[in-house]
C-alpha cells in the first residue's frame, strides 16, 4: 500500500517543553485518520507540523513520496479546515474559495471551473456572492471545506472542524464529511477530542497522550482491544469499569470475586501470574434473563439509576466498589435493589497493573 | 401524582380566556421627572455649559467689530455680525515681516501633515503587523525598546535632534520636521496597530498561509481590509498630534516663511505692535483648530469603534 503521508522520527520542542517526541506515523492513501486525544496532547500541533505552519525541531515529513519538511504550507499539496472556520471576512464566498488559486496565478477560467465544482459538491451555489458574516455556522464550515476542496490536493487536514457547531448540526455535518470522503477518496487527517466523531469517521484512530501515540488502530480494535489502560479509559462513554486484583495464569481474583478467563484471547502467549487490572465496559455487562446463562455470574446492589430514554445507566456496587452498568431503556430497576449480572471474559480487557499494558 | 397536576394546568390554560391579573404586571412604569433624573440631567447641563462657554465667547467675539469688543460685554451676542476679522486673520494679519495672514502657515502645515501622516501610518502599521503575526527571534525585545521610546520626554531629545538634522542637512526644512514627526509618532502607533492585529484570530493568518499568500499579500489583502477602524484611530491621533504641534515646529524650522500654522498663530496673537485685535486673534485661533475639529466630526464614529475594539480584545 502506498503511503500518502509519512512522519518520521518527528520531534517538536518549544524551548524546554517537548510537545512531540520521536513520533512515527504512516497514513495510507485515501485513508481517513483521526488524531484523538484530550486537550494539550499535541494532536493539533502535529497537524500544524504536517501543514507546515510550525517548524519541526527534528525528523521529517513526507507527503505523496516527497520530503516536504522544509516546504512552505502552500507547496505541500494540502488543504486545511480550521475550527473557527477562518474565512476572510471582507471577501465573498467566491472570493474566499478563489483566494488560494489566485495566489497560485491560476488562469481565470480554471479558477471559475474549480469554484463551480466545489460549490456543486458542497451545495453552496446560492451562497457564492454572500459574505461570511451573512452565513450560519454550518454554512461557514462548508465554505471552509470548499476552500480546501478547490485546491485539488491529495491531503485534507481538519483541525476540530465541528467543535464550534451545536450538537444537531455537528451530527449532520459529520455524516456529510463521511459522505464527502467516500466520494473524493482523498487522504484525510482529522483532529478531534470527540470520541464519537473519531469512532464514526475514522478508518484508523491514533490516540495521543503527552506528544506520543498510545495506540493506532481501527475503531473496532481501539474499542474492543485497547492496548493500554489509558486508551481503555479514554474510549467509551460511560467509561470502562476497572477492578484491580491478581492474575494467576488462568483466572482473575479480587477480594471475593473470582473470574475464570475462559475465552479471553491474550495479547501474546498466556502471561505469568502478576498484579492485574480487569476492564469491563458498562455496555458489555449482561443483565436480565440472559445473566443466568452468562459465563461468569455476580450479584450487585443498585445505588443510583440514570434513565436516558434509549438506555438506562445503573451505578451499582460490586465487591464494595462502584460499578457502572448500561441496561436497556425499558429495564425496571430501583435503588436498593439487588441486580444479578453476568460477564463474558472474552469481551473484557486485562491489563498488567504495573506496565498498564494489555495482557 | 405529578403527572395529574401537569395535565390539569395544561387543560386550564387551554380553556380559560385571558385572565385579569391583579397587582404589578408588564413593564415597570418610569417617571420622566423623578428626582434622580433631574439631578443627573441638571449636572450634565451645567457641566456642558461650563465646557462650551469659552468656545461660545470665541465665536461671538470673532464676529464682532473692535468698537463693540471695547464696550466690554464679552458674553453678549454681536449686535452687528461681521466676517472681516476672519478674512483678516486668513489673509492680512501680520507676523513680523509677512503680512499675508494665516494662509501661509496653513499651507505649510498641510505640507508637513500629509507626508508625515502617510509615512508614519504606513511604517507603524507594517511594524505592528510584523510584530504581531511574523514573530521573529528577539521581536519582543525589539518591541520593548520601541515602547521605551514612547516614554522618553521630548524635551530630552530636542537638542540632539537639532544636531542630527544639521549633520544630514535637513535642519530648518519641512522634510526635517516630517522626519521628526514620523519618528515620534512611531512607538505609540506601532503599539496601537500591534494590539489591534493581535486580536485577529491566528487561524485566519494560518489559512492565508496555506492559501499561499506571503507577507505583503496577507497584509494588503487580508489584514488591512479588516482593520479600517484602527487606521482611522491612527489617522486621528496623528492629525491632531502633528497639526497641534508647536514645540517641534518652532525648534526645527528656521525661517518664519516655513513656520507651521500653530507657530504663526502664536506670532500673530503675541505681536506687540498697535492695538490688540481680539476679534482677529479669536478668528485665527478658530481657523487653526478647524482641521482637527473636522477630522473628529467626520470620523468620530469610527474612532470610538476602533478604540472600543482595541480595549476589549487587545
């Protein structure tokens, strides 16, 4: 497979602060890669480095087989969409779309053609003669995407493009972005702190923390087989339940709880006995009639119930600790009630407590 | 139970026609002549009157003939309106050897103002742009040094500048004075522009770079069209500053032929020959103040907007 963007041993320092450390990342042609992390993890910084808006301290950046480490942003073959839209306020939509092309001294007819094509793709024809001030948030973001589109580039960079929109519009534009990617088949690199956006849009997700990548994988891998405690905790809402205990080579023990790890597929060969942490997603807890047939059975006490319509979140006590369970929205539970649950070890995640890595 | 209650109220609201409400409802009534209002507006009126009175005296006196002024009533409106003092102030009043009035000084001032204005605003805006958007190593130090320049009293530099201008052969000429105005206007205007540009979102600048725009292209095509208010603020500050300047004009201009309007006004008012023509002096003063006044009236609205924008974001 050909790589569209390659990041090799990238370092970035601001004075004494190391923002990115020895970062390596290959992004395939036509791939939708999401850089996901909490604020300050270096994801936007990495994107700015790829765009050429920040000078790197060490390492190389390759785009489409060309070393662009020292190239100007406009010569890298990238288009970028910003969180605040960054439309030029005094120009019309058409002026915004054609500004970059005019700077590249492109013939007028070609500019016109490209603007029309971008307007077709994004359905912004009626807006072409308006100024950004007269557009709604969603329309502005669409024009910002159009500005990247007219450049006819191989790589699109998105810096939290939906974060300034309200929830409903965000969901709509998310779907539209996915459709756009299917239609254009460009390489897209997308920075966000919203895990729903990451899960729904990405071909692969890179979860970042402290300037390095914690895990790079498909949304399915990230969700089902997190490589370490940080990723396991970061992905999923409500977040995973963690129970600390001991692993003896076949089963996990914590207090009165004993769980045989039948059906669990280990990361490598079956590990030796060690201190371990087990992670169970609230939505993977089996409740109701099915609980009786589950591989591992426990009883919990219900403390608090949060009905959310589509499902109900139950805060219960298991072995003296808080345990979150996601149940069907129609389930009848009340605080103080005892709730039998079942756990399938094959859907759980087991981590070494010391190294925080997946076992 | 709660459900039943909600249902009942909804039903009632549907069926019952608009209810008569007892007690206060709607906007609270305001009295036009409350004690607070009288105090506030009364104070404002007195202060405004106090402030406007000298201007009134000047205008009234400039429209009177000398005999009427000598009668004494400075607050009385003119019995017979005459524009002769204005004409005399503009084209006949004597300063030393020249007797062609303020018009000579006016044109000198215009010749000083226009180039100073254009050069100082051009340099300061580009300075501010470079210092806020294209930060280079040491740009903060450079800015600090520039700011120190703004706080050194002018008097300290008066004589050294005389020597410097003499050495480059500009002492006594209008171009020398222009150079001085440009130099002294730079720190404050650079600060003004830098702070305004710093409030422009960084992403806009990044987007322009991705679009392939360079230093000048970003400045002229993106930044400048967005920054009209701050250019107006700089314009007003420079026009009033340069037009009203007396110290530099009297120091760096060597010949009465080239004195700016303010210096010439001083010479007219202070001339000791003959009778003091108060009406001519008042008219001359009003004429001198006219240019900044016009600038204020024309661009006052934009000025306030620019100052306010700077205050909130800068």
